C-alpha cells in the first residue's frame, strides 16, 4: 500500500508539473489525491485545508515578507553598482580581474538581496559589457556570473534558511545563518580559483592598481550597504532581536539607505516595490502552505521510512547514503527550483540524516548548497536563464564553459557534506550550539 501511495503522490505531481500546472497547485492536488487513498473525500479536503492553514501559522514566517521587501528596496537603490566598485578593490589585482569582481560582487549582493536571480541580473547586467570590452569570451563571462550568483543564498540573511527552519521542525534560524558563512565563502573562493586558472591560461587582463583615495572612496560608498549584514547578524548573535525582528529592522535600514542616504529610490516608487514584494511573498507562502499538506501525506503513509529502508538496502555506510542523497538532490535540482525542492524533499531526507547522526543545521546547509548548484543547471535552472539573458549568450554555448565550475562546486559540496565543522564551527563558537 505504501509503495502505491508513493507512486500516486510523485506520479501525479510530476504529471501535473509536466502539463504546465503551477507548482503550488501540483503539490496541493497530488497531496489531495494521496490523502483520498486513505481517507474519505470530505475528510481529505478538511485535512489538507487544515494543514495548509496551520503551516502558515508561524511567527518565524513573518521574516520572509520583510526580507523580500528589504531585498527589493536594495535592488532598486543603486546597491549593485557600489558593490561592484568595492569588489574591484578586493579582486581587481588577480588574473582575470573582472571575473573575480563578478564573483565577489555576487557574493555580497546576493547576501544583501537574498535572491540569486536578482544578483545574476543586477551584477551580470553591469559586468557583461565591461568584460566584453576587455576581450573576455561572453560565454565564459556568463558562466562565471551564473555559477556565482547563488553564493548569496548561503551567506545570510537568507529566506531559504527560514523556510528550512519551518519545514524541519524549528531548527534555529540564528544557527543556520551563522552556519552559512563558511560554506558560502568556500563556494565563492572555489569558483575564483577556477576562474583565475582559466583567465591566466587565456591571458585576460589585470586591472590597474587603484590609488589610496579610490580605495577609501569605494569602500566608504559600499560600507553602508554591507553594514546591513553586520546589523542583522550582530543583533541576532548579541540577543538584541530575533531573526524575525531582524527582518523588520532590515526594512527600516534599507528604506533609510535607499531614500535618504543614496537617494536612488523615491517615495513614489515605494507602492510598486511593495506590490512586487507582496506578489513574491504570496508565491512563496502558497508553496509553503501546499507543501505542509504534502508533508503530512508523506508522513501519514510512512514514505520517509520507506525511502530510508530502500537506501539502507543499498548500503548501511553513512558516507554512501549521504552521497546517494546528494546525487538525488542534484538530479532534483536540475528540474525543480530551490524552494519547492526544499519543501518537498526535506521531510523525506531529514529523518534519514538524523538517523545517521547528522546535525539538522549541517543537513540544512548541505541541502541548500546542493540546490544552489541546481539553479545553475539545465533544463530549468532560473539562474542559468537569467545569466544567459543578461549576457546575451545562448544556453548551448554556456554549458561547456560551466563544466569546470560544476566540478569544483561538486567538490566543495562534498567537503561541506563530509566535514561537519565547516558548517558548525561558527554556531558553536557564537551561540554555544
């Protein structure tokens, strides 16, 4: 019976997805069909409605609309340009300096905006013409931008960690935020090593050495934007406010920054920015609500334990099982966006990881890192499409230049998976986690 439920659940989900039904409705309808197999129709409707409502009844979820609004304000506030100029100071003297600038700017802008797609568009849109002017291969430039734009999803503040915290049963958001720093930096540095090797082989130029006054000017211009991360993490670590309260602080700070300090957002633009944030929030919350119904349907049918038993028949070695989980998530990431993949597969794989003795914070970082790779891969990687669009390059031309970056990202993923202290050192140091 359990296998029949598993087939109905995922079979109907992928069929609905394949015929173009929006993913939130695909999740909800496939969950309803599954529940109907064990409950009367009226009871099934009541259960899924109740689970969707109760899934959204969480104080922690208030952080999502606030962080989305703060990110949208920052996107409109001239932040990308200032961060790119600051990144030139940090990476401008390395071989293939503009490629390193692209990666560093994506790390900073992605962390501030909380969106890989926004980072790919804002940073890539600015960097692509500059790289083309310096003789960079457009396909290589696009590959650098595409592979590096998800780094900000690991470096907090990140809505992905808030979603994972909810779906995993209340994993500490503060611990997840701190845990993301070293893996996020590792991801960026790994990409910089590959970009540097390729750039040196191709003889790409090195930027001229900046003067002291230029260093000071660009640093001071970028400092207010970067201070947002310090304020949020400092407040959380210091116990001044919770992660949810930090999101509201982020909105106030970004408003002051964009309207008063940088003066690149007017009061008249705010209704449009708020409306865009409401639409994005609605999509995310509908996904979360629908996924809570699917989580209950899977738990009711013992699907996580079914999959766990299936994995244990292959091997009882924890290293092999974690490798299989990673491979499964890499495959999932090629055709599913990060948030729905996180919502659907966390309830399946987290119990298995916990049985292996894995810390839930460590697992959340591993899963997020894995799915970051997925949004850079065909056929439905959102970062891939945006990066090709702003770089004015066809997807088939970008795949080959992306391969070395895929390889180094997989190596970094294995390090994060099998060396827990990469993720857990900062939470243990600052939060006594």
